[in-house]
C-alpha cells in the first residue's frame, strides 16, 4: 500500500484548520479534501465529511484499521511539514518576514 499526499492549501490565519490535502492511494484512488487540524493533542487529519440532516458531520470515507489510519496520517502530516518548510524558505528568499 502506498500513499502520496499533495498539500493543496496551507492556512496561516485560521484557528484550527492548518491545511487541505489530496491523497492518492496506490496510484489509482484519490481522496480529496483531507484536512490537517491543530487539536488539543497536536496535529491530526480529518477525512472528508458532510453535514447530515441532524446538523452533525459524518465522514464520507475512512480507514477501517488503526494501521491504515496511522499510515495515512503520517503521510499527510509529513507532506504538511514539507510544505511549511518550503513556504518558509520561499518567504525568506523573497525578503518577506517569517
């Protein structure tokens, strides 16, 4: 099983939402809008969801095993870390303050 995460957008001014990613699974399945969230215990991923008739959010897709969730989470969070490092480098090169 192989995951590739692509960070589509990083949010600096949002409260808890830090980034949105797309994940490609084994080169043949795309999961769009996986969110990187800063929670009380640190960063975690939130799978795509929608609001149901009761006003609660429910995930549209999700890993069925802890191992799969851990691998997916590690991949997305690593891509987020790389995106932050790249954006910090770009800001320094263009003379913007970090």
